[in-house]
């Protein structure tokens, strides 16, 4: 007996079973000994640098605030959370303290994820040498400068891109074991630069736009929330003033506001500012004013989608 070939309609229905997270939240770790005293890195491996007492308190406060956010101030009983955490001591400790605000009922899983670790700055860091290296980075550019024996932000971008592919597979194949009747929230506890790289990759920001982004404060969050049209946006939870403080340009903020209600698939057509970042004053149509070729091309694209 020949196996049934899945029809397009059945395939579409099967794909709809995959439920998108309501929120994807990026959290930077609490204050670490390295944040307090850079000399820490001369004797302690970066991955073993612990939180300070203040960092532990920050993480507990963040846990309370996250619980309030995910429960919609206690008005929503149907929500769950899944954590991804960097393997570093300071991020794992931050997770542990944040977790004090949650019950086992609310946490459907947690995974240590090496690809969202801090940018590698080399091994033990000689303080005087690192001052010179960081001054050189400022002249060279933060994104492409590679630390001796370490990584560039571009290297971090590559591994974060790989993580995002895995994240989407986890969601699409329901590897998170999520009940569709519950609001799913993903919390990614990571590092400052890694979080900025994550946002740059997700929202297709350019390297130039990345260079203007400010670092997250300790235990500060960036909440990407699903808008009504199926796009994620920072503007659902965060204000324009906040996004300006983070280093987003007015065009980037306009894009975030658009995403809050936009329908998936409309991005390139409705965001001309993105094209303007690459081209100079492109005309809306051909010089002869004949838009028929554009219509034919659009019809051809629709035909390809149906096929």
C-alpha cells in the first residue's frame, strides 16, 4: 500500500499545532565580582567569576518582577516558563535566585546552553594589557575586533545564530513539551554583549546599528512580546524612552512599533527604512511609470507559494 502524500491543507494544519511563545525575555546576569573589580579576571577564569551579594539581591528582585510580568500581575493563571542559561557561574547563580520566585508547576524545563555564553576575552587577563586591548577595540570597532586568544562580537553572532536555529526547532517540534492551552514564556539568562547580538540577529539590525547599542545593566531585561499579527516586538512592553536609552535609532523604534501589530511576512514591503540603510533614494517604481511588471512579479511569487 502506497503511503499517503500529505496535502498542502493537512500540512498547514499540522504546522499550526506549533504554538509560539508569548514572550522571549533576555536577562543579563546580576552584578559579578568582575563587574566590581576587573582585577578578578587576572586570577579567576571568566566562567568561574561569581556574583556579589548585591548581584544575588538583584537576581531575586528580577525573579519577583518576572513572575509579576508573566502572570500579568496575577490575573493570568495559565502560563508556564522555560529557561535557557549560559554555563557561566554568574548566570547559573542568577537563574537559581530568579527561580526562587517560581513554583515547580510554572517551570516546564531548563537547559544549559553553551552557545549563549559570554564573549571569550582570552584566558587569564593581564589587567594592564587588557586596558590597551580595549582601547584598540574602540578604534577598530566593537563588532569585528577579535580579542587575542578570544572572540570578536562577530564570532558570538555566529554561535548565537546557531542557537536561534535550535530554538526554533525546539518550538516547532514542541521539544519543550508545552501545553498549547498555556502561555509559554522563554527566559534566556545570558550576558550583555550576547544579548545585544541576539537582538541584532533577531531583528536584522546592521553592524552599524549594533555599534550604537548600549549594554544591559545587571539583571536588566529585554522583553520581546508577540504582537497581534504574529511578530515579536520590544515596543509591546517597553517605552520609546527606554528604547532610546538602549541606543535604538528613531527608525529602529518605528520598526518595533510597527512589529507590535504587524502581520508576518509584510516586513520587507512595509519597512522602506531598512532598504534606505543600503541604497540611496530608490524610486518606488520603474522610470517609465509602468507598474505592470511589478504586478506580474507579485503574481508569480504568489504562484510559487501555492506550489
